[in-house]
C-alpha cells in the first residue's frame, strides 16, 4: 500500500518537475531574453519576500473570499434554475437562447455597467464573479438534469412511492453529481474571472497585485500572482473531489 502511494506521488510530481525543467530550459535557451522570464528560484524567493514583507497572505485571503462568495451565491441560484430548465422541456425551450446569449458575454465586458449600477465597492466584484459562476453552473445543471432517465422514476412509482418520496429518494440523489460538477466548473470559471473582477478599484487581492505589478513591469510578482491563483484553485478543486467521492460513494456501490 505504501509503495502504491509513493508511486502515485511520484507520478503526480513528475509533470511539475517537467514544467520547472522546461521553464529553466526556455530561459537558458537564448531564444527569449532572460530579463523577460524570471527563473523559478527567483519567483520562489519573491514569493517568500511578498509573504513576509508585503502582505501577500492578505491578497490570497481577499481573492479566495471573493471567489468563494461569488461561487456559493452563483451556484445557490444556478441549481434551482438549472434543475427547472433541465426537468421541464418547455422552460428549456423558452430560456435556452437567452441563457446561451448571456453565457457568451465575457464578464470583463460588463465591468463599465457594473461600475455604473453597483459602484466600485466589494459588491461590484461579487456581481462579476456571481455572473460568471451562475451561467457556468446553470448550463452544467440543466444539461445534466435533462439527461436523467425517467426509468428510475417509473420504477419508484411502480413500487408505490409518492411524489415527495420520489423527489427525496430518487431525483435529489440523481441530481447531486450534477450539482457537484456545476460547482467545480463554476469554481474554475470564477478563478479565471478573478483578475477581471479586481479591475474594479480593488486595493487587495491577487488580481489587483498582478495588475499593479504589470504597471511597473515586475514580472516576478506577476508570476507569483499567477502561480498562487493556480495553486489555490487546484487545492479547492481537490477538496471538492474529496467531498464528491464521499457523497457519491453510493454510485460505486450501485455499479459494483
């Protein structure tokens, strides 16, 4: 068991080591000016410096809180909307064009309107993240729910289950995987939208840090911000995977 765990760890570590090796290789190849690509060890040094002396931790907390709130609010609304659209075909026929219209609009294009209607406070940033999370989540939800086979419901009805019991014991368990998938997709979209949301007069946050660093051409700080966003998003996704594995253990038992 320990040998298997070590093997999985090494396999997971291999692509990261390869990426660092490629990073050094590109920097030392001579094809790109070394001043434009800080070395990994320089970025690591800058990370420690920002963490100890420049309140990087506050930026991480600020961005993580914004993403968390935006995703939670977006999915909270997207789940019932996506369920209705997926379960009731007439509703999907009516709303599908509008949902896809707004989904195609990049959040950054809405920033001027968001500033007009919500100002430049924290609410405006949450609106942008909510927008991105909601439309990512609702698409996943209604696509997943619309593919649920009605066979399970017919079987439950044959066994004498009432409507509430069918909803509680059949529909909700079948919907949970789609809710979790919508949450993961929305989380990825929200992190991708973070920099756009922090264009709105953000004083703290990883996106704000990246933008400020770009003004002064501080490439090592930009790399730190990008890597922090990727690492935090990865950690949150891994946590969601663990939660999903626990909540959906019944699926493995059913298949087995």
